[in-house]
């Protein structure tokens, strides 16, 4: 994960990232460039073109605060993102859990900061696969899944945004603010 003072310029990820059935004692952070960014990481002219897939089939450890944060550039955290993009397919799939929330975004899964002149054209989805009586929340956005605070300028989404959950929040730019 990225610590304060981190600056990334003109970097890209074209590799596929897959996280499947991994035991964890807390939350999952997955990003095309940074999984978890702290203290306003600065990301400029960077991109993700790789496919990002996170799947839970029941082996992720149960916790009262278990979340999956998935983003094309940053999984979760505070960032300043400029002239960056995601064109890769990003998906979260929950196959069995009834207590797992997800925040999935083309640029940031969960968090805030400043996003300027950036875009998503990838297919972004969160799926609670045929789960009855689920209390899962699914937040999906073309730019950000869940916003804590944000300044967003000259950004756009042209990708498909999809959520299949009992409690689904989906938006072309922001899933939930």
C-alpha cells in the first residue's frame, strides 16, 4: 500500500489481477496501480488496462467490518489523480457471503481526494451471485464506488456499470456519496 509522499507518474498496469478465495482477517484492497493509498498519494498520467477480478466463495474470513474495495487505479484511500484512466474490466463477485459489502470504481473503489481529467471506459460490476436474504451492499461507479470527499473535474465514464445486489447503488460517475 502507498504511504504519504508517494508520487507515481506515467506508469501503467497491463497485467491481470485476480484475488480468489483468499482468507483474510479484514478488508480486501485491490487496485490496478495501488491497493490502498494513504495520505494523498499523487498519481499522474497513469493507466490500468488489465482485468481485475475479486471473487469470494466463502473462504474470506467473516468479520463485522469486512469489505472489498476494488478500483482501476486505487482500491481505497486518499489520492490526487490527474490524467489517468482505466480501460480494463473490473469485477467483484460474492458467491456465498451474506455480510460482505463492496465498493468498486473505475478509478477509485472507496475514498476521496481530487480526480482531474481522468476517465473510465472499462466494464465495472459487482455481483452478489444468487444469494437469498443477503444484507450485502454493492456500490459501483464509473469513477468512484463510494466517495468520502472529492473534487472531480473534467472526468467521464463511457463504460458499462452493473450491480446485481439486494442493496445496490450504481452511478455513471459515483455509486454513493
